[in-house]
């Protein structure tokens, strides 16, 4: 589970580290699924390439629109390269709004009580 915590309307970025222990290049297609998948994004695109014996990171961004917790699933599906397939990877994405920053502060004067 990857947890995104921040202010309302703020963008939070998390990184997922992927390792390729094999001697062949792995290519994954990344898909965001679920009720709130539109609130999550992959800024570097949906294709992830991992060179042999290397690791790479992918950024997952979340921008909160609501006070309620958001949930989605990041699914990484391997493409066949030279007959080599990587394992399908699944990550649960969850968010929580911890605080709200005011957009603006207005001052006004008004009598508290009038007859």
C-alpha cells in the first residue's frame, strides 16, 4: 500500500522503485484503476522500461479534490520482450487529507445584535 497524505487540493508525489534481477530488459504497461483513479496520475507516462540488472523509479502523483479518503490500484502488466515476461505487480493507492489551507481570509465587521 502506498499512502498519500497532504492538504486539500495539494499534489503529493510518491516514488515506486522497481528492480530487474534478470539479464533481459523488462517493459511494463502501467494502469490506474478504481473509484478514484482520475485523482492519481503517472507524469512520465504509462510505459516503464527496466534495463537488465538495474532498477528504476516511477512517480505517482495524487491531487486531492475531496475530504474523503481516495483509493485506486496501480497495476503494472509486463509486455513480452524476446519471450521474457515479468511478474504482474499490483499496488494499492490510498490517500488522506490531513489539513485544509484557506484559499483566502476575509475580514468583515457586523453588529452582533440589533433590536
